[in-house]
């Protein structure tokens, strides 16, 4: 049976890149749980649903058909780029804070884990809530200044908000994710903390591999 590796961390910590690279190195399936919350958020925006309406957002989560992989298929349409848009960035933390939404998506995430028999799963509550029995739990972090730099680098140069505002949004997302009532972002008690501030992706991956 394949190992189940949980990688948690805040925005800009590098967890998505590290998780994908690690999965490729080990030949394991990879699940980006953040994409699931983004998919619900996109549905809310497109349907005119208030992101602050927990029951309504949960209804969207329960009804959506979602396929994750190299491409993200949402209700049959390619949403790979749309879920990474600025409008989704602005609303996803609010949608992800709803206990009803998290309950449905955690259910789907556990189903994924059972179906694949292991893999690399990234998010903000994987080692603590979704898979507390994970074989390896990594909490990836970085200095705030470095995370802001990374977020600004990812923001399009022609962004309507601009790179400066994208960086400022990081503090708001950190606060929302860490202080929400349902499954707040925190370091699992038995997680290995890896500070990626001065490390390359390859160096972080090697550090994680050393703990397997």
C-alpha cells in the first residue's frame, strides 16, 4: 500500500509545487484540496450565490461534479484557469470557512484517499482533520516577507489589483484561515515543520523524502 503524505501550510509556503514534485518523484497520485474549495467558490460567483451564505455554498458543493488532475473539470467544463482567477482569490477563504462546505469536501477527500490507497494530499487541514492517520505529516512554512514575494510573483503584471495588493491580501487570508471556527489552519501536533524560506523546491522535496 502506498504511503499517505499530508502537506499543510499557508499561502505562499510552496506546498502546491512541493506536493506535485513529491508525487512525481514517488509515483503517487496528488490531490490539491484547495482546488476543491476554489471550485465551489467559482460556482458561487457564477451562480450569484453570496460567498457568505454557508448553506447555499454547501448545496453547490454537494451537487457539483468535479474531476481533478492536470485539468480541472467542473460540471463538465474546463475550469483549470477560472478557479485561479482574482475573483476566486478574493472569495475562497470566505467559502472555505463554512463548516457545511468543509464537511462535504472532507468527505470527498477521504473518498479519494480510500480509492487511491495513498498519495500526496495538500491543503490547510489535511494532517489535522482530513487524514489524521497520515503516514507522514509535513507543515510547510516560510517567512512572511518571502511568502508575500512569492504571491506577488504569481500575480499577473497586468492584474487589476496589482502585485502590491496581491501581497497585502496574504495577511487577510492568513487571518481568515487561522481563525475560522471550522478546521482552522494550524500545525498538527505530530507534523514535521519545514521552513522553505531559503530552500529551493528540490531541497524541500529532499527534506521531506528524508523522513519517509
